[in-house]
C-alpha cells in the first residue's frame, strides 16, 4: 500500500472515531435534556422532594432525660416533612441558651425552638425578645409552665411538633425581675446553720454546679426574665428545696413534698409598692407576681392573669393557725380555679390579688427569690416590671366553641 493509501486509511479511522465520539456526546446531551425536562415536569406537578418551609433552629438542653433520642427524632421528622436542614445547638452550664439563640438567628433561623424545661425556655425567650421572630416550645422536664399556660401538651410530643409547625404566632408580655439589694454576704439563711470551715463557704461562693449553695447565697443583681410567675418567700423556698432526683421520678409533685418542710416557717414582714401608689406594710408567707396563672397539677393560682394584657397580677399569700391555715388556703385556690370566691371574714388562709405594671418588694430579712421555678438566691429588695407584647411565641390555633 502506497503513502496515499495509508493516509486514506488513517483519515477513515479518525473520521470513524470522531463520529463515535459525536454520537456518544449527542446521546449524553439528549439524556441530560430528558432528565432536566422530567425534573421540570415533576416539579410543576409537585412530585419532587425539594426542601421548603421555615428553617428551624433547636436550642436544646442536653441534660434532660431522653434529650439524645429526641434529637434523632426531631431531625428525622424535619427531613420527613421536607424542611430545610435545621440548626441544632445545645446549651451549656455557662450559657443556658441566650447565646445559642442569638447564634441561631444570625444563621438565618425563621423559628427558634426551645427543647427543654423552664430554664431553657427563659433563656431562649431572653434571646428572642424584641426580635419579632417567633419561638416555639418542645417541652421536656418537670414544670413546663409556659407550655401549660399556652395549652401546649407537655406529654404529647406529636402534638407539640404539630403546633411548632402549624400553630399561630402570638405576641405575649414578658416580665423582668431585678434584685436591688441582695442578702448580705455573711448573712445566713434563717433555716440553715452557718457555714463551718469543714463544710466550706457554700453561702459565700457557690459554684455553677452547686444549685443548693446558689439558692442559699445572695442573689446577683442582673435582671432576669420571667414568663409565668416570679416570687419571693415560701414559693421560692419550696422550689429551692425540691430534690432533683425526686423531680425526675415523680415530676412536679416533688415541689409539694418540698413545700411541706416549710409549712411552719416564719411569716415575712414585707413592704409592697405597686406602681406609684403609697407603700403598704404586710405580713405574708409569699408574694408572687404573675404574667399568667396556671401551675402544674391543674392549679390556677391567678385566675384573672392574662399573658398579653400589658399588666402583671400580684398574689399576696398568707396563712395562720398552722395546718388549718394552709388547708383553708388550698381550698381558696381550688375555689378560685372554678371562678368562686370565699368572702368569709377572718380567714386564716387567704390569697389577695392586685394588678400593677411595676412592683417593688422589701423584706426585713433576706428571702429566696425565684423566676419561673429557677431560684436566684436570697435578697432583701427586688423590683419587677412588665414589657408588653415583647415576645412572639408559636401557640395552638384557637379551637372553635362547641355550643
């Protein structure tokens, strides 16, 4: 074969290879176009699983029972609901949720979900106040006070998840409490022995891992948010003495068992100032400032309290006569839950109500203070105030009346 023959053969080979490559490219291009057309058609008919809906951020307390399993379940449900990939942030002892909430917002969260108990809810709420973005609740723990007052189930997790996805956004008031005068550093709680060298200075320097010492120590003067009830006196002492192990086993009943130890405690000499009214002197067991009024166990402590009326309801509680006084007080609370009032004179167990935007309390001897079940320590003087409609929460859609 001459040179011309070899050149012709080579040209034919190159042409065949080029033709083969062209056919392969054309086939791939056609397949790609067909796939894109199928995706567009499926998308227009709603068949493609494209993530949509709000981006959720969960701020979770990892110390709660079952928290790890809840994380797996919640993330799986978000995937099943075809939601954008959520953000999961866990609280720490040093930061119980405020910083995590602000981080969630900075990462573009449309809805921040508090996964935990009252402390986690308070911390998330503090980070959400004034932002206009909604927060939702996924209750874990013992009290779950705000969830109960918003009629969010604390036992049905399917319902809680449904509400955070499909509920309605509602603006509510928040309360703030600030200790103006903490207990003197060397002051000893009335029912506690003084700290000894062997026991260590637990009244003077409580650590972050020692809640008992923190409850007995002077309260700090930082302002603290509350969403349900703040109190000074018996209620705070009851919360402080509730055993953590017992709470994990029997729930809110542990608070009542702790309260039994304080039934014979001393009454408080208290000066109360509501808004711009003159101060009033009173002897009480406890004074509570409520943003709303439901407590665990079906108890409604402040029946007239509304969570979005721009004012707080104040409950002054007193008993005399030992157990009989407490029994009458309990009966009074039960009756008012049914809309009934006991107007008998000379009651030895009573609860009196008032309303105010600002409350100033002063006691002769330092007492424990609590906000939504978190004990702050002991104080001589505190003030509270309301910030109207400052927080947006995801709540159940109101049910139609069944007449």
